[in-house]
């Protein structure tokens, strides 16, 4: 990776006075870097800066360093629409970071990023028509102030410093080591150790086969199972197009369309014939585990397919680990931690040297930044989302909240187009302030949670939903999480339908 991309900023820059930019992007993860690209392409001449808390770019792919860390969706759709992906569909964090570093270098985005800047507050002044953003430098504790006309929040949805670990009885009794995948200790040697991984999601499914080769044994302990989809880590269509020497730009676009087409069919079938889809998914698992394995208990979830993200398991590596005896799966509940491991509610005790809590994230709302509009603190739970990206009563601000079941980046690209279109529209109108506001006839509109829990309900969202903005019961106040409708609707949204107030 190019060192200049990660170099800390010189200390004398920190001493400079308040700097002003047209647009300030928060976060240099996949969304922030994509936002910068769109801004450069679609709004040339707009001045902007990216402020990033960490010492380098990558966000999720830099924070997570556990064994085997990889994407669980394909990179043809998780990659940007504008930069061909040329590797295997499921990629390691290192490969994703390399791809991002190319985007940054090829587009000269590096000179716009300030690392080690943690944004702590953002205050909008309607009189000055600007945000004042205060950032604390994490490398030298200095406090810097920036102003901007538009704030583009690309800070993700969870707290990067620390993952979520439930409070279990007796945790302090355990004599081994407890680690969370989000804060993986560099010195953790698990060679020959008995490892117990608590969790059933994509993270657990990745860690288990990766640790199984060196550990004495890895046990996956889950309260309830998750759906997985298995297959080769290859895309036949991409391989064929490459054999035919089709240019990579075309291959990227064609393969994206094919994957998205197949996913739309999968989503529809999961709604219309969930039991058939369930059987198909379980048959994929069965082919690795054999007829005698109790798939009903360990791999058949209570929910219907697609209600939570379906993680892709390349070459069934998790199941191969179980088949070989290097890994095993236990479906039960924790009663208490003990000195030696975990006592289950069934009365069985699992012994371990290391316990990995793959139990998820702590959702945070807009990067834990303290927001104010004209001196009043903003409580995002009291706001209503406009197109799932702006918020009532909060001017000149957009948040990139991507898709969960489709790749996150598909929405980051769509919102990139939307923000650029909005900025150009403001310029044409001579407006310096745009605020979503419910129209008079919408004041009594039924308000719903930010994400419909009937439709999608992972633990971190359920735990944090009360802190998130609301959505309405019709457009443009809905947050559908549906790429297939938004890809057509978002670019055509009427900016002058009265839901946005321009001043
Ligand atoms: C292990 C893991 C695997 C995943 N795999 C997939 C996948 O395969 N496919 C998929 O679609 N999604 C996946 N996701 C979801 C993933 O988080 C998103 O897809 C995507 O990477 C999020 O990008 P982002 O840039 O929006 O946010 P993030 O990656 O969270 O990056 C946000 C950045 O903002 C910075 N930041 C936050 N707050 C502040 C602040 N106050 N001041 C300054 N900087 C701040 C952070 O340091 C970070 O660098 C995965 C998530 C995890 C945790």
C-alpha cells in the first residue's frame, strides 16, 4: 500500500485556523471514498475534505483484523460501479483495501483526506448557512475547527472502537482469554488451543475455518442457526468474459447485472416460496455435511430466508471444517461462564482456552457526533428520514446508510449521485440551505422504525432502533432497503415536490 496514503498529517497543519470547504465528508471507508469520487466527477470545482478518525482509510476493512476476515457479499456489487473488480468474488480485507487504495490514488483523493481527525460536534447556523465541525486529533489531542456548506456523513453505522459483548454470568471466572473479533489482539497465539466461538453470523462463519487449521479444535456455540449459501469462490460468467477478452469495464458491468438479477429472483422467491428456498439452502449445507448430520437443529433457522443477511460460504469451508472434525457446532444457550469454559442450559460444559465473542456491533447514530441546529441539540430519533438519507429539520446534511441484504456500496453509489444532483440543483436555484420538512398534510403521517423489524432484524439493529430516525408510510419518507426499486426511483426523485425546503 502506498505509504503517502496513510502518512499522519504534519503537526503544523493542526495549528492552522478554521478551514472552510464546500463539502465535508466524515469517514474514509467505502462510502466516504466513493462520495469523494462522485463529488470530483459530478461537481468539479467543489472544494471538499474527508475527515477520518483512524490513521488510514478502509473503515470496516481496516478495523476488523480477525483471522480469515473477508467480505460476505461479492465484490462485483460491493465494489464501486465505476471501478472494475478483477479478482475472485469474495475478497479478503487486504484485497478490499488494495482496491480502495487504487481508487484513492487513481483519482487523487489522498490529498483531500485528513487522518486522525475524530469529529466530536457539528453545529449548523442558519444565519451563516454553514456547519461548524469540531474535530479532535487522535494523534496529538489538538482540537481543529472546520466549516462547510454541506455535511456528508459516511461514518457507517457502528462504533469502531469496541464490539458488542453481552454480559454473561460468571465471565470474570473464566481463566482463559476472551476476545472480540472487532478488537482482535495481535499477539493472540491460538496454536494447539481449544477455541470456543460464540455466534452464528458471517463473522463466526469466517473465523471458525480460519482458526481451525492451527487450533486444537474450534467449537461454534450458537443460540440459534443462520442461513448460509455455499458455492465456489468464482464467477463463471466473469471467467468466460475474460476468456473472450471482453474489457474489464464491460465484464464488471455485465457480471454486476447478472448477480443483481439473480439476487432479485432470490429475494422474490424467499418471499413467495420460503420453504422451497429453505430446502435449497439446506441442501447446499447437506452436500458438505452428509446425510447423518443434524442439519435441522444446527443450520435451519427459525426465520424465513432473506430476513437476515445470507452469508456466502466459499467452497463450504465452514462445513468442511465441521466434516473433518477440526470444528464442531453446538446449538444451546449459555447458563454461565466457568473457570474452564461455558456451562450450557442443557447442563453440558464446553471447555476452552480462548473464547471468541462474535456477537456483533454497537450501533451508533451518526458517528457519536453531537449535532446542533441553530443552538438546539438534534435528537435523530425525533426526525423523519427523507429517502433514507436526509432528516427533517437538519439542513444540508446526508447520511450514507447502505443496503444490508444487497451490497452496501450499491446504495453508497446511488446516494453519491443524489447528493451531487442536489448540490447542483441548489446552485441552479441560488439556494444555500436545503431542509427536509413534512408537508402540512403529512404532519399526522404514521411513523415507523428506521428499518422494518418484520423485514430485517439483526440484534444490533433491534438494540439500537429506538435511537435511529423514523421513516414514514409513503415516499419520499420511506427507507425501503430495496435496491431494485431505488435504482430506478432515486435518480428520478422530484426535488421540488415540497418535501425539501430550499432557502
Ligand atoms: C466484518 C464485516 C464484514 C462486512 N461485510 C460486508 C459485505 O460483505 N458486504 C456488504 O455489503 N457489507 C458488509 N459489511 C457492512 C459494512 O460495514 C459496509 O458494507 C461498509 O464497509 C460500510 O462502509 P462505510 O464507509 O459506510 O462505513 P465504515 O466502514 O464503518 O467506515 C466509516 C469510517 O468513518 C470513520 N468515522 C466514524 N465516526 C467518525 C467520526 N466521528 N469522526 C471521524 N471519522 C469517523 C470510521 O473510523 C471509519 O473509518 C460488513 C461489516 C463488517 C463489520
